[in-house]
């Protein structure tokens, strides 16, 4: 069930174009919505492209992680050149050996698992980056909508003052009001002009800010209908499967994989091979076996294993801290949304209708000589302030929704990941 609130921003006489000097706005098209702004920003985001390439580069390392160590060709001669005609082929011994390192303890499997999990973490980081960009663009879009809504409020007030000025002028000419009343309404009209100009500058500023996400100068004219619609409260499908929390869990998996790599390295790798030896003195050949293995007398990789284990515990603490921050931010934005929704409903159903009726009564009473011009001015200002306050509340509500949606953002699939 959606609560639909339509703003009566120009309920008195409707918005009108300003006479006199005014700032111009670029409006190449109308109806530019939030999804279009997000799509445009995502399509023109170098940071997203960089993250995609980083994920691709990380994925390319998976195949290499499982490859065996390269063999070694070893040639040794005890005589290359010497006195009395001794040289490589007629004196001394020459041996040729082909050596192959043999990994023990599951080094290759541990490296592949680490590469896969690093790839998964980079892909999830890309999802978080995209979610951040979507949030920022949507916040900028709502800020532009709010600026345009405030411009309509200012234009509506200016038009109302202009219309009231005609009434005052008629009473002054009929000598029913002093000439000072004409000066008062002129001052209010100038003040309203200033407000409109300030609102137009803010629209241009927010338009430039939004367009900067795709390197534009000014954004198209945004649609305003969605700004006055209060939809369902955002809810998570699976609160603990957000992009940020999955990224932290992926970092925890990386720590586990590194611990497994260091544990595998604690088991020394052997080197085996065969060697052939040529005895130049009698031209004999001999074939031998080569085998070597490090003796872990001084270093058994214990420091690296302990460091990896502590790093994994540190990531667990970061996950716990992130969960607390997530819950705190969710409660904060939910409470802000509730407050904004209550304020909007109160303004829409009570405050603004009451002030609209009060303004009609004040103007009617002024024309009959019952109320003063200040009564009309005060009521006009109160009505304009209430409408501006409703715009502020609407902006706060939409911003709370955007932040909640960011908290609930789910990671996009970034390719097949193997365990």
C-alpha cells in the first residue's frame, strides 16, 4: 500500500514565469528519471571500469596458481680450460642434471584456493563500488528534485504576492489604504524575486552536480512526480547478505586461504632429478640420482603461520564491527524516515490546508477592511514556509530510503567462483 502525496506547491495561483532578469536553465528534455540518471552514471564511470579490469586481472591469476614449479637444467664441469692441454672435452668430469621441485603439503591446492578467493573479493568490491555510485547519484538526483520543488514554492509565493499587489494598488487608489501599503507590498515582491533567483541558482548548482557523474554540464529537467510519492519502506531480503558484509566475509576467506598456504609451506618441498656424468679420462658415462630437501632447523615458517592466524582473527573483529555499524545505521535511517513521513502527513493533512484557508480568509478580510496588510503577509509567509518544510521532509525521507537501499544492496554475480 503506497501513500501518495501530491504537493500543492502553487495552490494559490499556480507557478508563473518571472518577469524581469532571471537565470536561464538548461532543459533539453523533460521526464528525466532516477533510473536514467543511474544508468548514465554507471555507463560513464571510470572507477567501475577499473574495478572490472582489476577483477579480470585477478581472475587471470587462478590458472597460473595451480601450475607446477619449473624444472631446472643443471650443467657442471670441473675443468673448462687448463694447462697441459686440459680442457672441457679431454680432461675432468662433466655432469648434466635435470631437477624437478616436488611440492609437498598441498601447496598448489592452497595457492589456487587463495587466488579464487582473492578474485571473489575483488568482484565483490566492484559490487560495493557500484552500490556506492548508485547511492551517490540517487542522492544527487533527489537533491535536484528538491531544488526544483523549492523553486516552484518560491515562484508560487512570488505570484501570490504579485496578485495581492493588484488588490493593494486598488485600495490605495480608492484611498482605503495609505500609500505606505504600496511600498510594503513592493518590498515583499522584491523579496520574493530574490528568493526565486536564489532557488534558480540552487537548481543550476544541483543540476551541475548531478551531471558531473557523467561529465556533463547540466542535467536534463528531472521529473517531479516521484518526489511526492512515499513508497514502501525498504526492507532487506537477506540482511546479512549485503555487498559490504559479503566482501568482508570474502576477506575472511582470503585470510583462511593464506593461512593454508603458509601451513603448506611449512612442509619442506623436495627436489628430485637424474644426472648424467661424462668421465673424460676414459670416456665413460654414468647416470645418477639427485635428491635434496631443506632441513628446517632454524625456520619452520611458524612466524608466517602465526601472522596469518592473527590476521584472520582481526578480520573476524572487523566483521563484528561492520555488523554493529550496519545495525546502527539501519536504525538511524529508519527512524529518520518515520519522522519525515509523520511530518509530511501532518503538513499535508493539517498545517498546509489550514494555512491555505487562513490566507483566503485574510485576503477576503483585507478586501473588506477587517484585516491589515501585515496579516496577509504573515499568512503568506507561513504558508510558503510550510510548503518549503514539506519539501525538506520529502527530501529527508527519500534520502533515508536511498541510504537504506544502500545498506541492503546485494552483490551482483561477477562470474563463476570456485571453492
